[in-house]
C-alpha cells in the first residue's frame, strides 16, 4: 500500500516544484517600481509598466490603492501592447498626506488630479 501511495505522490511533488520554480522566476523578474511625482501640491505615488502604444490609467475606488485594486492588472497586462499606469490619488495608499476627505465632489477632484497627473 505504501509503495502505491508513494508512486502516486512523487509525480505531484515534482510538478509542484517545477511550478513553484517558474512562478518564482516570473515574480522576481517582474516587480514594478513605485515612483512619486508632484501633482499640484500633492506627492502622488504611481506605478508604470510596459511600453506599448496603448496607455491604460488604472484609478482605484474610493478606498482602494494600486495594490489592493490592481495587482493582477499591473503584473499581468501585455507590456508590449500596453503602457499601464496605476496611481494612488491624493489621500489614498502611499499618496498621503493629505488625510482623505470625501466631499460631494471628491470624484470630480480625483478626475482633475488624474488629468494633471497624465500630463506629466
């Protein structure tokens, strides 16, 4: 019985080791670097990956950040076809201070900051 179990288990262990080695190679090679840029009075944190002709701006939700909302997209977009820019608007994630407030027009303000950010 033990021999049958080992013959079943051993190939699974080999496959998992191979998968883990390929995942480790991919993840260590593709770690994007966060940067900061001045937008108006705010220091804004962002990540830019890829060099494709199509630019995609990823804007997090009201309480989101680059990594909570867009980790799979930042790591998974085709970098030859797309330039992906994910940012933390002022008051979000690593773009603090300021402390985030939520007036009635906060989405409008974030849109203005995004417009100014993409001009840089």
